[in-house]
């Protein structure tokens, strides 16, 4: 039996420490794309659905101040402390900023959980003229080498546990385009890569809504991940995983 929509969206906090340790940083090329697209000041950025702060930390190297909006206090507690980062425990739909007060808004592997039409409209209102809205998201993890066969063996089992929003709202483009608000919408893609020990490669899957839900229903999370880690260890001492990422940068007209 699959979990409910609400359960999927709210269960990440149970693995907050794993999420912070095992989810990779986003590739620098993603933020280079934002930097090239954005003209004008870099005083304030907002990270909607910030999770454990993988995007927040990167934004803090580009902007004077970053506000991380995250509904789960367990997740937001994992964001590294920085004088440039403000944390706010709230759903993205509850966030509020003055009109034209924000330079850039990012939603990093989180926009599919949101009321997209509402967020698009509010992002447009919050952004200054020339500001950028940048939602992006991981695709399917790509396991390299001998571990790939194990991943491909397990992946079909997780399919029934994937929340509908992972498919129906994966592409942020339609919600932005249908609003008719932004002056331009450009696709962006990148690929990240990280090497894991076998047990960490298995535990990484517990940071996905579908992997965690499947494991809980099939012997319990600890037992399932232990067996998966053993299979990965038999395949390789180190597991290389690639992370394809896609999104769009939507620019507000400069006026």
C-alpha cells in the first residue's frame, strides 16, 4: 500500500541527518547559470522548501542574505549556521515577502510538492524587476558500474510508492508558462556526481519518499537497507552515482 500524498511530503524529517550527510551538493554549474541570467543586485535570495540546505549554502556564497523556508523543523536544523542565512519554519505557501524585495527565488527539488500556481504568482510578486525564479529537480539517480544492475533490480519495486506529484509536477515549465507572468523562461540542466561507500549508497535511497516507503513496508527500513548495502558491497567497494538535474530560470521583466 502506498503512503498518502500528505505523508510523502512530510516524511523527510525522519531522515534529516541522513539527508544532510548523503544528499549531494548541487553542481556549481547550476548556480553559474543563475549568476549569468541575473542582472542587478544580489542582496536577498529565498530558498523555498530548503530541506537540509544544499542549495541554501550555495546561494549564501552569491547573495548578501538568504532566507531558507522549510516546513520541517528537523530538516531546517541541519542547515549550517551562517550570518548570511535566515531560517524560517513554514510551508512555502505560508511564506510572505514585500513586493519587489527579492532578487532570486530557488526551489531545489521541492517545487513538485507545492501549490505551483500559487507559488509562481507569489514569486513573481516578491521578485524585483529583473529578478529570477529558479525551480530545479533531480531526475532518476544513475548508478555506475556493477551497482547499476542492483539499482535497476530494485527500482521497479519503488514505482508504486512514488507520489503522483513526482510525475505530474516534475517539470516546472508548464506552471510558469501558463501564468504568462515572466518575460522569459529558459531551460537549465546539469549533472552532479558523488562516490559513496556501499552502506551510504543504500542509505541514500532512504532519503527518497518512495524508497523509504517501500522499505518500511518490506521488512522495515533498517533490514531492507542492510540487505541492499550487502548487495552493493558485493558489487563494488565504492559506488559512483550521477545526479541529472533539470529546471528553468524564469526572469521578471525589468520594467
